[in-house]
C-alpha cells in the first residue's frame, strides 16, 4: 500500500468489478464476461500511476481478443500498455493521456473461459485491482460449476456394483454432451457424445456442468443385464459442501437377464400369445365338436 496524502487530495477513485452474466454458475468451456469500472480523477495529472489489472484462478483462461477499453462509450486504442498473462492482464495508463478523460468513466470489458481444471462446488475466483499510486483497491468475483456422482447397481441388490455400463448425458433440448479441446458443448449427433462408463465399483460421474436438469441415457448395459430403455433424470446443483454431493450419489439400477421368468421379453411375448391362442382355439373347436356329437346321439 502507498501512504495517503495528509491533505486528502488523492481520494480513492471509485472502483467496481462486475460479472456481466445473468448467473454465476457455468459449464466447462463457457466464456464468461467481466468488466472493471472506475472514474478518472479530475486531478489525474497529480497522480504518478494508474494501473488496472485482473488475476484469476487457474480454472479461468483469459481471452486476449475479448479485451476492450472505453471511456463514456468511446473505445480507446492508445495511451496505455497491456501485459497479458494466461489467467489475467495488466493495463498501465499514461497519465498525460488520461487528462482529456478527467472526470469520465473508464471501463474495461473482457472474457475468461472456464477450463477443465475447474473443481466442482468450489469458488473460482477472479480479482480485479486498481493501483493509483496512493493506494490499491481490489474487488473479487466468484463463479462456480457443478457435478453429479452415480453408482450402478443390480435391481434390489444395492451392494451389487456393476461395471461396464455406458451412458450419454442429454439436456432439455434433447442434445448430447460432447467433450471438446476447450471443454464441453452440446451436439445432436449421438455418435459424437461423451461416453461415461461405470468402473469396477459401479461408480461414474460428470464434473463441470452448470446447474439444471439433465438425463442419463444408457447406451450399453453391464454384461448379463438388461439394457434400461428409460432415461434417468438428475439435477446438477452447486454447493460448497463436497459431502453433500457424495451423499447424493444417484443409484442407477439394471435387472439381471432371465431374472423375471414369468415376464418374458417383448420379442418373446408375441410367440407365447400365439401359442396360447392356438391352444384355446383348439379347445373351443373340440368342445364344439363334442357338443354336436352329443346332440346327434
């Protein structure tokens, strides 16, 4: 920190950092817009420095091409030096160049992309700083991402964990989750979708989705088990309690093949109905003939 002038000729300029989104939870791969706001002091020529910077957690990657600097709606293209970093930037302004903007707003707009290092249910922080020589102001904004854990078990046997089940994730629009180099996106093509497979303990999970409702679609059943034809709904919610997510592990069940001898598979049902029908028809014909024979006698 820098000492304040005893006559208080250098008050802290107003400073604000804003998340320019309608929500604070995101999916890995999302681009998130932020902004920094201050006002150029009227006596800016009395200041020795005016530097705005931003520093984010590793899970947020700075997108340099998104950076814009403006004053009262007018885009600025000179009078400053920009130093970029993987997770932030620094803008050092020339004091003389700011004289004509004295008393006006100064706005910095930029984007960060949530990357695959993001941890669910933890604060992902982004700090904005204004260093005006006589003091430093810092503001923090936090965003989040969610996760869901699952376990594959045998119907009516919760301790029987099943490996090798394969799932896709669908959203409300009916699209499938796809993994890309920069995170996730949604695709209508099932063949491009991300596959989630249950491990030897029946466990599988998804990390890095924004809050909302989703569905699991079983693509492949464990060996020896019947494929589930019903999509399984689940909800992503962000919580700072990892224990809550562990407790909320969703159980996904499969029924063993031939476990319901009196409820045949669909493709066998028609055959059985046909056989039973033929038996009843034969019985009816026999009774009819017997009755006619009795009447004749």
